[in-house]
C-alpha cells in the first residue's frame, strides 16, 4: 500500500508540475511546416516549430481524479477496522435493527449491506450505531455512506448526525464545540459517496456511537472511523 501511494504521489506531482509549466502534450507534437524553397543550390529556411497540443479540461480532470484516488488511498490506511473486519460483528451494536440482514454489523464502510433500524423506528431521529474498538483508541474522524446499491433502500442515507464516545456504554458523552453545544456533523447527500468528517480534536475512547439527526428516505448507514 505504501509503495502504491508513493507511485500515485509521484505521478500526481509530475502531472501538476508539467501542467504548471505548460509542457503537457496529450498528443504527439506536430512537425513544423517546411520553409520556403531557397535559391537553387541553397537550403531553405527552417519552418516554424510545431505547437504542443493538449486539452486543458482533460488535464484538470485527470489531476482531480488522481487527487481523489490519492485521498481515498490515504483515507483507507487510517480506517479503524470496521471496513476490514478487524472490528468483529459482535463489536458493532445498535439501538435497534430491522431483520438480521440489516443488523449493526452490516453497517460497514463500502460493504454490500447497511444498518437499518427497526421498522417502527427507521424514521425516528436518535437511533444509533455503535462500534467497540476493544480498548481506548485515538479517533480523528468518521467516514459515512448511505445504503449503496442494496435493493433494501436505494435512496436512503443519513444527512446529519452526532457522535458520542466513552470508555463505558453507561457514560457516553456527545462531542461538543468550545461553547459546549453538541456538534451536528453534515452527513451524506446520496447513497454511495463517502463523506469524511474530522473531529474538532482527536478523542481517545473505546466506544464510538453515531446518533442520527436527519436523514433521507429511511435511516441507513455504513461507516468506519479514522485513527490518523
């Protein structure tokens, strides 16, 4: 993974540097036209130099795509283990769930399933999804997704939420700002795109709980936490 990131970094740097110096060619430069024929016995003048041809929009799009790829690779190296399965099924719990196929452990980032509260509560703010990191762990942020391509709910996601934490499930506290107000994080706007929210300060705790505030369709979440 480290070598792949280094390779992508080098490529991005080369693209940006070349673009800034206006030296990128997406097509082979054309040869200059021959100069006018000189007097008999004399060589004609050299024609004008061919111009480097490139599409600026394509260059910008390529650079943006490379930066997105690099950011995703960097992000994946910081995940706490929900996506990878390092966090076990029994270490993910929820306020409720609708059928086993929507249980808490289905709410893994990039997974095929998602967490979905009980049918009587999936349109009720305050439902939560909790992750047990087994011991005090420094968490810097959270990455969320909606329901993905699952047939269960193709237009469902959580658009805002709060995060609580603690070393005991009986003593959880919600993350607040400097004035003591509970922070409401901006969530997803579609079912698939990752949304990353960084915490105002790194927090060291064992349990982290996403508490739903607003949502589109019905409450549906996939997530992982960041540790760097």
